[in-house]
C-alpha cells in the first residue's frame, strides 16, 4: 500500500499550471528526493499533497482519499517541515518539539516519551531548555525536524531541509532522515544539492515546469544528458562503496553560449 | 509548569486584592468594614446604594474590560504573529468608539438599548477585518502598524465629526471620553449591557490556545498539524470584536493594555501562546483595576481619564519596543 | 446678543426699540420668554450679522466671545456688557441699568417691585429642609451663585454650601447619595442625547428616594426678575 499517491495532480495559478498532471507514489521505507530547478513546482506539489493547496486530480494519503480526511487525520498521516523555518516566539526547544504532539490525543506520559525520543534522535538533549530562537541555523533545523518526529507519522515531507546548513549538519541531517526511512517510515525531501540527493535518496523525482520528467533511482535520473537539459550544467559522475557521487563542474554548452551573448 | 501556575496564582491574587481596594475607594470616604458590610447585607441606606450602584459596577467593569483587553491583545499577537498587535494600535477600539457614538448621539440607543454594544461590535469587527486584509499575517510589522494608524485615524476623524454635528452642546467635548476612556460613574445597567458580550468574546478567544501554539511555526506548519486556519481566523476576529467592542461602548477606547500586558508576561510563560492567554486576561484586569484606582487617588476632583494613565505607561513602552526591535521590525 | 440680556431687553423694551435677539432666545429649554421671542427677528451671533442690522446699542453678556465684542467695537458700534447676576441685588442693578439704557426706567422699577413682592415671605422654618442642585456632568451650584440664592429664598439649605463649595463645581455622585437631600433639583434634558445627561439617569441618582425631584427650567437659566416665580414654585413644593 502506498503512503502517498498522486494521480494527475494539477495546480493552477490563474491560467498557468504550476503543477501539471503529476503522477507519483511513495511506499513504505522509502527516501524520495524531489528535485528540480527553482520554480519547478516542488513546494507547491508538497503543499498540494498535504491538502494545504487546492488541486485537481486524485490524492490519497495513507490509503484514504485526501478529501475524506479531516485536518487531524491528515496531521496523523503526514508531518510537514516547511521551507521557512519560522519560530515566532522564544519557546523552549522542548516546548517546540511538544507542538508535534498536538494532533494526538494521548496521555501526558505518551507525549513525554515521544518528545524525549525525538529530542534524543536529533541530539538536542543539551538544548532542551533553551529558547528556540537563540539556536543556530543547524540546531534550529534539527529542532524543527524533532517536532515532526514527535508527530509520529508514517510519512514525513521536508521542503529544502538542508538549505543553509554547513556540511557537517547537512550530512547529519540526511543520515537521520535515511535512518527514519530504514525504520519503516517514508521521507520525501526536496533539495538542490545534487550530491546529497544522489547519495542518500533511494529514489529521485525530477520536476521541470510543473511536470515530472523522470522518476527512478539516482543513477537513472541524474545522467549527463538530463543534467545538461534540466539544470544546464555538466558534472563529474562517479561512485564509491557508499553510493553515487555527483560533483557539478560547470555550465553546459548552451548555457555557455547564452552567457557569452 | 510550576512557574506558570505561580504566575497565574500571583495574578489572580493581585486581581482579587485590587478588586477589593477598588470597592473601598471613593469620595464617600467610608471606613472599609462598613462599606463591605453594606455591600453584602444589601441595605437600602445611602451607603448600600453607593456600594451597590456606584462602586460595584465600576470595579466589575474594570475587571471585565481589563481582562478582555489583555486577552484580545495576547490573541491578536498570537494570531498575527506580531508582538506589536493590540486592539488600540490596530484601530479596533477607535472604530468601536465610532460605532458607539453613532448609536448614542443619533438617539438610536435610547430607543433600542442593545444598539449601543451591537454597533460598537460592528465597528470593531470591521476594523479587525480591514487591518487583516491590509496587512495580513504575511505583512511585516511596519505594514501592520501603518494599517492600524490608517484605520484609527479615519475612525477618530469620523467620531469627531459625528460629535460636532450633534445638536447637544455637550457632545463636542465628549470626544475626550470616547478617545481616552473612563469608568467614572458607570452603572449596573451598563454592566449588564456590556458584560455578556465581553464574556462571550473571551470564551471564544480562550479556545484558540492550541491553534496559536501551532501557529508559532507558521501557517503551513500549523495547517499540517491539524489547525483549520479559516476557523482560527474567524474565532480571533469575532472574539476580539466581542471582547473589545462591548467594553468600548460603555467605557470608551482604552489603549495599550493589550500591548503591554502580553509583552510583560510572555517571559513568565515561556513564550507559549496558549499559556499567555489566561495570564494576559488576569494581567489586563490587574492593570486596569490599578489604573482606575490611581485615577481616583491621584486626582479625585478632576475627571482624569483612564486612557491617560494607560497611555502614560503604554506609549513609552511602545517607544522602547520600537527602539529595541528596530532592526527586526522593518 | 446674549440669552440673558435678550430676555431683560424683551421685558424692558419700548416699542420698536429692540431690533433682533439671538437664536437661543427662542429655545424653550433655555429661554423663559421663548414665545415672546417669536415677535422679533433672530441673528446668529456673528459680528457681521449684527453690524448689518445697524443697531445703536449692542447688549452683550460677560461670557460672550471677547473677539466678537472687540470686533463690534472696532466697527464703531456701542457695546454694553452686562455682568453675570449672582444675587437678587445683581438682578436689581442690571434691570435698572437696562432701563436707563433703553429709557424705560419706570418699567424697570415696576419689574423690580413685582419681583420683591413675590420674594417676600415669612422666615423659613428651622431646621431648613436640605436641597441639592445636580446638573449634567455632575455639577452643582454652591455659595455665590444665583441658583443658591433661589434655593435660600425658597427656604431650603443648599447641600453644596455644607461642603463649602463656592461657584459651580463637580459634586461626586457618592457624596450626593451619602448626603441624602430632601429635594433634588436637576437640569432639564436636551432633546438630543449626550453622555453628560447620563449621570442624571444613573440608578444611584434615582435611588435618592427621599425626595422629590424638581427640574430647574428656563426660569432659572438667567438672572431676570422671573426668578421670583422659580422661588414661588419651590416654596409651593415644600
């Protein structure tokens, strides 16, 4: 059974479709990377999948049609980490993570256990009582993920979670997300870092101008032809024992021509 | 948790103490014991009348209106995710005053008494909608304040116009009451008129706790955690209009309570919006009861308006806020 | 150009002497001679209008706008300013002065005589019943005001004087309730509503049971010989 299923999903803003006839599935234990140039529609697609954005087409979440699910049921089926890492008030990290328990109607002990587990999984024990607004970028990103973990959902969607993080934090983030996938949850992350995406994701979905161009394992998706056509770059492709390696090296010929004009 | 419980207990105690002090303060100059005895025993003598008809409604209204202002300030700040939001600054109080003035000076409320709070409510409702439409929750602080200034300037001008057009010679000078507020010589009928609306508004605002907590992380995150944004918005708007509007109808526009109280109390509740709601309600009651006491003690012979005192505290506070956050606010 | 001087003028004028009165002279709430005021044209009180009427004398009161009076004088008009009457003696003096100005001294003396006749009464019974004056916005009149004199002449003791109040001042509602006067004299409401009248409708005011409440009407508003009728009215109520 798929955790998330999209069939012919289209989102229009005015006359133009921002997301155009997207069909995709996410099953248990997968880590899926959502890639595409700026403006490809990745954020809009994620928001539509969760019901935050009106869309045409069929969307099922956890096996049930999105329209049949109430807000609380959706919150229990999927957790979302938006791109804007907004924290309006100086609440403690512990209080922030506890926000993820909101949709549950569980006992205080169950809540505490889930919060403790999430804080432990994200290595935030030392920051428990600190105001979340005083954390560094990487620490805050981890706290927001811990909130999503505390929400304890089978599916997790994260919009550019590694943006702005230093290499150590970015790697640590990707490892933790993949560990979640190994534990049986499913994770969908959108990102721009091709190297990280290729190395850590089981599957990649590449979007251009609202459409899915290709959907498959990293080696099949990130071919030199694709990289030139979609991103306009050349890259050095390789692999080591841990996975594929992609290092962007320069602009593709047509882009070079454009630059010279 | 214990700090929160302690804060609430302290505020509740303060409210009770100030409420009693308010009952015991007044030009009649009676000793405390006799006054309280007359209130409880309900005698018909002069002292009983003074306690029941003059001091009691005044103290109760100070408590209710203060609580409503504090609570709506906390709710607005939580909903708009902006620490500068409050009913006075956003023009909600000013527009409510306009509604009340239109009801009173045209004689409408003499014929149909409920017209007074209802029109004040309508004014408040319009203002919240207008400011939200102009600045929204995506708008920054500058946009929000500008929208509030625009709305309250317009409301103030129309209020002054309405008062100047009244044939009654006293009307024009009464603008001071409507723009600054006063609880002097309020009566029980006014309490019955405004009280139910204020309580209803407060009840609506208290249901926003969980939604406001979730909104700490932004609208998308909150929606993904099960919050229905449209419903939250409706509750915030209607609740604020009820809680603030009815109070303005009987006591004029009292500003800054909703700004100062949540700010001062936020560190004591760890910044958590759902905890700030009850704390601000109690804090608002404390502030307004204290201000109303001060008005009677500092200048008993002159009709010192409540809004003067809250502005003397609130406006420098606001200036300090702007100074401290000037980099963040733009 | 002033309500009170207008009424004095209307009482003392010879034929064709009075050119115009101020608009408020026709207001039944404020003017005792509102019906008679229909006989004369009205003006709005501005210097331009008055100047165009080409009067020989302009009769003004002490509280008329100083700018208007000064402007009228600059335009070459003779303006006679009458002081506020705070006692029966003040009334007699102003009536005599008005009579002298208008050349109707005989009528003036007759009016004064009539007033004195009405004011005469046997000495008041002691202790005097207590009365309180209570107007819009909670104001009362104490010693040195005409309203106080009217109360005294009618045989009452003024509660405000007990508190040492002189002139017009605010009387806190609580104090009024605690004083428990035998008679409450309030002002008459204007047709259009305002907050100022609210205090007269306050339940505490209504609960001052002992008394009677009398409304001070247009007879009280100005220092004219007509105040004697106000005194008679109060005496009858006692």
